[in-house]
RNA sequence: GCACGGGUGGCAGAGUGGCCAAAUGCAUCGGUCUGUAGAACCGAAAAAUCACAGGUUCGAAUCCUGUCCCGUGCA
C-alpha cells in the first residue's frame, strides 16, 4: 500500500489526505494562508472551470496553478468529467457527450469542446500533482444499458488520456494519473471498468459517479469492488467523498485520497462539524456517531461565551465564542463563512491525522 | 410659499373603479447540501381594513375635496 503522497517538487505528505475543493483556484472565502493554517495539506482545482476562466496563457505565465494561487502544498486537479452531470446531463443542461468528448455552451456565443486529450494537456499545464482522466459520468438513475455505455466510453477515454500522458511523462515520474471507475450501482460494471482501467495502467483508481442513492445511503459496495480490483500499489481515491464517517469507512477499504465540497459548502451554509469529545485523543472513529452538526444561530441558547469545539484549535475556536459567530451569521457577514470554513477544514485535517494513526476493520453505519 | 411626485404588511414595492382581505422581493421560521454554474436551493407561516377625514358610485387602495406628512425642483 502506498504510504505517502508525493508532489511534483519531491515533497512527501502522509496519507490519508483530504483535499478541499478550490474549484476555481480558491477555497471560497479563504485565501491560501488560511488554508495552510487549517493544517490542510492540499487542495483540488477543476480543469474545466480554470480552462473556461483562464485559458492557457495565464497559467503558463505563472508556471502552473500553484504559483498563481501562491499555495505551496500539493494541488490535484479534477478532469472536468464530473461537469457532465451538472452542466450537460442535468435537466436544463446544454451540451452533449459524444465519443469525441464533451461539448458545452457556457454562453450563447461560446462553445467549449472538452476531449480526453485536452483535459490531460491542460492538467499538465496546470502542473498539478495528481491528475484525473476525463470520464463519462454514470448518472444515478442510469439503467444497466445506459450505465454500460458510460463505462465503455470511460474506458476508451481513459486509454486516450494515458496515451496523452505518455507524451509528457513516464508513469511514475510525473504527476499521479488516476483512472475513474464508473458503472453506477451495477457491481459487474464497476468490476469490469476497474479491471479494464488497471490493464491500461494508472497510478491509482478513483471511485467515480454518484455514491449516494435516493434514500441518502452511501454505496459502499461499489467502493469495495473497486478496492478489490485495484492492484496493491494503486492509490485509491474517493472522488467527492464525503461525510466524515463515509471517509472513515472508505479508508478502511484502502482509500487514501479524498476531496469534497461538503466541509466548505456546509460552512458557508452555517453547518459546522463538531467532534463529540473533549480531546482529540478520545475521539473514537468506530463509534456510530463521533461528530455532530452545529448551527450557530439556530441553537436554543446560542449566545454562549464558549468555543464551538473544545477539541478544535482553529482560528475560530481559539479566539471567538459561539455567541460572536452566531452574531456574524445573523448579520450575514462574510467573516462568518470564513471562520466556519476554517473550522470545518480543521475538523477534516484532524480526521486525517486520526486516520493516519488508527486502523480498524469495523464499518460505521 | 409655489409646482410637480409620493404616502400600501417589519422593510422594499406591484396594483390607478369590480377578478384586491391586495402580487413579488427582503427579513422570519424549517429543511437540503457529497470529483462546487451553490454566501445556493427547497419549503412554511405570519403580517396591510392601502396617511387621516369627508364625498362621488351599486362598488374605491384606485376618482374628487380638505388636512397632515415625505421627496424633488423653483423662489
């Protein structure tokens, strides 16, 4: 099993590692120093969004996204494949998917064609430390036949991505190259996809698609199938995963890399994550419920002069009271979102620290 | 002082004779949030006898008269 995440500049970071989403090269409401101070090692940026907003010139001028956002830690990039769902496959989506790639119209005058080759080319320009193949997202509602189409296309595209990557680097020398497993809830498709991707050859596999069903249950089975099919020296990446207990469970299957919008989006929407213990040492990740949500201005007694969490050593918890944070949310000041985002990111970085030390085998529901 | 314009739920603001016990937005309350077109979205409740007094009319927030406020312009 891989023990460290290696960045392009040769630095090594302990696993597991969680990358908050800085889709447009910014974690909303935070700057790069804020991120460092939450002890979050790295961030994820999105190829599609950066390509759309910046094109290639500016990134080239800065020599990569790292220097552009002045962030020293590892940066990984998503291929833009997930945008299929929100931009093209959604009800109001304008654009289409063909074997060539994904075309989309961000405005009436502009058409963007995203191909596997283009995605890899651009990610390499971004100089990110881990890049992801362009995949064809399997919608959660897909029938077996529909899912199969996306899987076949995902495999074909993955091969083209690998070929493009090979023009720049030898696998193992450059940024990590991650294949993405589609197939929805169909176990045999997941297995087929994972095996085929491993034949092409990558540094790791990602658990792609939409892992939550209509009843909000996480699809652990698919995650497990992928983990079982992946070669031992592969990195396993839970794309878009997830809630803290979901990360704990995937980590037990061997997943080491995660990214998710939840901690930061929830923070902006006034949902803070709080460990149900008074010291980091006492946090028991195998407990059914080792954390709770805290919504500052919605508590019965919210004007309390005490920190949001006694476990936490973030900027918020070390300096400000629940009452003050509630006030900031009530007056809708942006600093409420910043402080909450900082807090939630520290929650996740503490989780990673705990996971790095604890190995269990029991699942949390 | 004169001339215009205006006074409608907590706030903003539609509506200019009947379909207006009065739209809508904000605020309030509840919920959702998983490779971020999200400081977003969904839902709910409550709240105005439409400045005041009189008049016209079968019927007025809506027309007329007077009074009181507010704004803009001119003296």
